[in-house]
C-alpha cells in the first residue's frame, strides 16, 4: 500500500516505521522543520533544551518494545522528591529503591506527610507493582483526588506531595484527572525510574526516525491543508502549496485540534468525537555557574500560591544537558500566565528563592542563574477526566481510508502515543484490499 502519515510526532513515527519495515510505501509529512512534535529538543549555546519538561519512564511497555534504551544513554532521577513548603525542604523517597542512605533517613523523619501516608504509599506501590497493567486499568473510574481519599491519604499528603507531583505530570493540580492515569504512572514509578536521554528527549524521536530518514520517507516543512475524498473515502491529502498527494490510506498523527480541523469537511462524519479540552504549560530554562542543590530528585513547590509548580536542576541528572562547568535549571509553570517572558522569568526566580529561603548557599548560587529560553506549550496534553478513555476514538476513524495514530486514541503520554502508532500500523498491516 501507499500510505501517507500526517504528523511526525512519536505516534506518527512509530506507525510509519512499522509500516516501512513491513515493505509498504510510506510518506511522512511534517509541517515543522524537524520531527518529534512535542518530544523534541533544541541545542542552544551548548545547552540541550527539551520542548517542555518531560521524562521517559524506563518501564513504559511500548518504549521497551520500540526503543533501544541503552543507545539513549538514560540518566535517571532518584525516586521521590524534595518538597519545598513553609520555608523548608523536606525529602520523600522510596526506601526500597533509593540508594542514598541520607535521603532515606530524612524521608523517614519528615513531617511533610504523616507516618500512615508513608505506609499507605509503600502498600499502594507494592499492590500496583504486582498487578498487570490491564488489572491496574480495570474497573470503574474516578478522579485521582477521590481515589487518594478512598485509599486513606491525608489532606497533608495530598497538598504537599500529590498536588504538585502529579500536577507536574497531569498539568493540573486539582487532581481531577482520571485515577486510571494516576495508577498507571504510579506503577511505572514504583517499578522503574524516570529518565532523561543524555542527548535530550528529542533523541527518542530521532531514534524512531532513523530508518525513515535513511529510506527518504520524511518530508519536512510540508503542511497538509485538507484531506482528499472520493465516494466518501479519503484518498489523499492536499498540501498547503496546492500539491495533491494520493494514497491508499491516510494516517492522521497530529494533536486532536489539528485532526478535528482536517476532518471537519469529510463527507462522512466521524463515528467518535475527538477530545476538545487542552492543557497548557510553560517551561522556563535558566543557566547558572553553580548548582544550588545537589540531589537528583525533582523539586516540588507545595505553596498554595505557587507560580512554579516543579523545578529541576537537569544537570544534576544529565550533565550532558549543559556545557562543561555550567548548570541548567528547568522550571514548570502550569497554564499560560499572561505575563511577558522577562517578567515571568523574574517571578519564577522569586518563587525559587522562596522555595530555598533560609539556605544562604542556595540563594547565593541562584544569583548566578539567568534566563535562557521560554517555551509556551499551548497544547501539552488533552484533558483526561474520569471516564474519558472509553469514549476516545479508535485507530480506524470509521471513514474509509482514514486512520488515527495519535495519543488521543489511548491516553496523553509518550507510552500511549507509541501504543497508538503500533495499533494503527497493525490495523493497516492486517488490512485486506
């Protein structure tokens, strides 16, 4: 078959690579100047800047199937987090997996959560680690907040840890995201590490694209204007420059808003609606000459009026992210504050100083940090309230000739994007003309 894949993110790359390996004629159309979509990294003055703070969970099933993890040279965060609250830094960790004796001791003594919360965390971690993913995702759904309350966690644990930590994962501190998403990510973090490829998150996309680049399958700076149809079947795509490309099948591997736009004039309506609500985030990068803390744990801002939700000195985890002798700080802000970049950076540094208040050495080191770049991610995830996943579209759009390979058929994560690409490719490989 002759197949057009529209979109060069993780899902599109996974799908296109599988189809190419199977011997089909594949053309991947990417509107921007490089592949990767949201999983992309820029090189700026010797720094590696991911387009939004992201991590790869090493135990993602699809990542283990699709990626050569050793070749990515993964640099791993230590388990747990440093909670910044009330002018103090309090450590939480998994004593089963943390090799830092000092961190384990500090976590045992911390008052950031109650002793019962620590026990419940260990019990939940063990329970989910022993379950299959299907078992984890089975049963009725509810919000993450309701699930945590049902599990007996205190309000202190929810406020100090779960809101900022999972706010950074779900981009929503309200914890109204599906508990199924929470349980899956909790399982991933209970059984493996959160990692950064040494050359940036974009190395994931580049690895997926290697064979496609070698075979000349990818066309960059190539935007699709509309889908071509004949007798209620999708038969190709019209590019922004007016060129028409015919195909036996078209795979949309773009975010939900772009898929909605491209599908709006189809003669046969879609059988399922695409998710419409999006979540936004801003990632700020700062360069500095000295580290202001030395842990490989993420920093969480538990303050009720937090601007910075979480921060991380990336070079503590992956020194390759900065030139020798330099340090790279990433700060995550949820939503899209209506502030100019310079003011946003200044206020973020103010927040970081509050997070480290009382630590004279850290505050002195923070004076060396200056803004490097701001990434405003207008579509970082689609919202995942309880019950949404059973209503998501299938890989088969219901319109002849049109297929989906995008996270919106599964869930909003790198793992889900890869799974969607796999399922779409398998569907097409089993297609009988």
